[in-house]
């Protein structure tokens, strides 16, 4: 994307959150058939996560199968997670410094409650 000074934002795919998300900031990797994207998990829920990266190529399409690898701080200590899933939505935007690509990932199997946290207790 070209920096025009105007806010830029493109979204592909539907917004579909079924569970509350926990805001986090952790280094992560998104593994796909053509390689690995380095980035960060911005929020996580039992059914999925938001992954952002400053690597805008290749752009992963909705329904691309991926594996998310990250380390999550839990009440019982750090826990490394690896979850298979698929891209359900992607957005690209200019954050004022550079282009950023964000992917909504839907997990094939949910994370356990101790990893995600229980906002209600």
C-alpha cells in the first residue's frame, strides 16, 4: 500500500466472534504451506486468535490452512501453544509507519479455559 496520508484499511471475510477475546501481545509464528510468517498475537479466545505481521507478502486467502505457534503466559506459567486452524478474515492497513496485515484465525480445536482466561470469574 502506498502512504497517501489518508487512513487506509482493507478487510476480506466476515467478522465472526463466538467467544470473548483476551487482549495479549506475544510473539508468534503462522505456518502455512508456502512458509512462515513472523508476527504477534493481539488477542486470543478459545476458538481463535488475531495474528498481525508486517510481512504483507504472500497474502493468505480466507480458508487457508495454517498452524499458529506462540507462547502464552498463564496463571500456571508460560505455555507454548500450537493450534491448527484456518484464516477466516484478513485486513491490511497502514499504521502510520508501515503496512500491517492482520489475520483472524479460527482454531480446529479450542484452547482450554486456563490458557484463554475466564473474564467472568
